[in-house]
C-alpha cells in the first residue's frame, strides 16, 4: 500500500499455451545497485519509506507483492534468420501495474532464474549487461524514442558463469507490454486458430482499441504495427543507434525498443557499422535495420494470414500489398527526418541528393555522425575535418536551400535542435561507467546518466562526452 503497486494481470489469465506460471528463483544476498526515481514517479510509485534492504529483497524477487501470479511468457523467434521456439528463459513477468491515469505497464524481472523455456541456459544475468541496458534504455528515452525502461538493478550476491565468473544481477524492466512478433509466431506455429484469435483480440484491446470495430482487424493491426515500427527505426537512424540483435522476438507489437544486448551508438559514419560479436555477416548492421524491420514485419504478416481472409490466396495478396508498402512509408519518413536534421522546411526535388552528398562525404572522410550535425548547428566541435573544401562547398548549397521559400537560420536551427542530440552514450564512456560499477563505484555511471538525461542541449563539462570513441576493434556482447 505504501509503495503504490496496483496490479491487474490480464496476460496471466490467458491459457497456458501463452505462458508458464513460475516464481522468481530466490537469490543469496541481494543488494540494490540503482533505482530509477524519475521512472518510479511516472509510475506513481513511492519507494521513499522503504529501506534499501527491503527494496533489494523486492527487486530481486525474494519478496514479491501478495496475490499476484508471476509468469514466464512463451514466444518464438527468427534468430539471425533461423526459426526457434523460445520463451522467457531468464525473465519473469511480475505483472501489469496500472497508474492513476489508467496506463498499463508490464513489470518484468530479467535474470530471475530458470524457467521451462531456459533450454541449456542458467536463467541468470550478470551486472555489466544489466547496467548497460539501464544506461542505454534511459538514454533512448531521453532522446524521445519509444522504449522499454529500467526501474532498478539489484546484485544477487551470487557468481554467474560466462567466459569467467561474473557478479549476478537482476534488472526490473518496464514496458507497455512484452508482446512481440515472436509471440505471434509461437501461437501461429501451434496452429490453433482460437488461440491466434485470442492473441489478436488481446493485443488490439491493449494497444490498438481504435480498431476494435474494424471489418478486418488483423489487416489493420498489421498496418498499425508497421507504422509504429517504421517510425521507430527512423528514430534509430536519426541518432545513429545500432540495435545489434533484431530477431523477431526482439520486435514489440507496441513499437517500443526492447532488448539492449549488443547495442551501441555509431561514431564515424559507416552504414556497415556492426558492434555485436555474434553478427559475423552484418545482418543487423546500421544500414540494414530498415530492411530487417520489413523482413520481421513480413514474418508477422505470415502469422495473420488465416485471419486476414478466409481465402488464403486473397489473404496473401492483401498482406503482401501491405508489406510492399513499407519501403514507401520508410523512405518518406526517413527523408522528412533527414530534412529535420538539416533544418529544411518544405520539399525540394534536390533534397535527397543534398542529403546523400553529405552522407557520402561523411562516410568517405570518416566524419563523426553526431558531431557533424552538431557542427552544422554551430556547436563547438574541435575537428579539422570540417575545413575540407568539398564540405565547405556543400555547406553553401545547404544554406541556399535553407533560405529558399523565405526560410531563416533561426527557424532552421530550432528544427535541428529538436532532431540532433549534442550528446549520445559514447561507447568509451559507457564502458568506463560499467568498469567502475563492477568495482562498486557508481559515481561514473551516475554522472553519465545525468549528462544523457538532457541530450539536446549544451551542458557544462561535456567535451569528453562529445568525443568520438575509437571503435576500430570495439565489440558488444549479448550477456547470455
């Protein structure tokens, strides 16, 4: 009662096809590492009267609120293109918390022990990857991009075996739901039409109630999810975010970014940028993110075929037409996004050429993606690269385009400031924070989080946070 939890666990009331009822595995000696007071406030939760010891017990799963039914969700996924039946192998859904303004959020423990979906895994997580998710998910939120968020991280007091022994941890993740493309793939693979109808109805009720009375809800659902995912990937491209593991089980139906495993931010502009240690062929590279989004949506469409039309050929035609439209939607959204990054109002037939000329120059000259747009906004950037003759000539063409149709520098700058972050989670700063946290020093991480909370404005003492990372040999890992 003091905290303010208000649970109503609708997903746990679905049939056992959708989930396994299971409790978090108790841990030896939980210790609260960090708690997100701003998010707690957004959720109408008050932890001020709860001791750190009790918070540690709660966010480790050792003591959970009474009268709730914790579950592990079932889902499938195309992992690097290969279909696998999956599920929450190291996560437990605590329940759905409802805020005072009637918004519903999943509360999930990540790293809370084995489930029937664990396969050969240990069901545990380690401290570094959980803190990485905390940092990057909060940075993505501050960048105004839809995302799951992190409420708390707790050390378990136990060691977890990976390449070597590492400190165990549990992250509490908040999401508008954990329904994924992979959820639909799992139910579709079971070939039970009633269950598929149940999932579609549940998803529409929870996320898209505006189409409840539609004549073709499955097709409308596909269109709405495509619109959301298209906007999401355009936002990723806007800030240079590389997700790193865009499997279908990591694509939410709500349109939120989920699963911050081998994610990172691009420094030097290179469309082929890959950080993930397991992405050997660049399937999930920066430039491939739009095409993979379309590919994942096609897998979603396949699941909905039986509900789009009773005649399979007609259903396939309708679904194919919808998916084929992705490219048009994406290209228009991407072009408008890039216009915003450059402060361009209205449309000009040469805009795409102007944009591509800049990107080509950036790639050829290994210019920093974020800092180039900052330089164009007159943010002080110490880099001689911007004295390049071609770049200076391009800037003149760009300024001529700004002044076209009675444009002004002031209006353009305002547009640019809303689209271009001054600061992103530079990879070397994230690693510094994680290294210090592993040695029980949270000061570095807290300072980084503070800077990242206000990414669109200049701040004092952020020169090191604006400096590009040396990513030549940088790799990220899934942490499983």
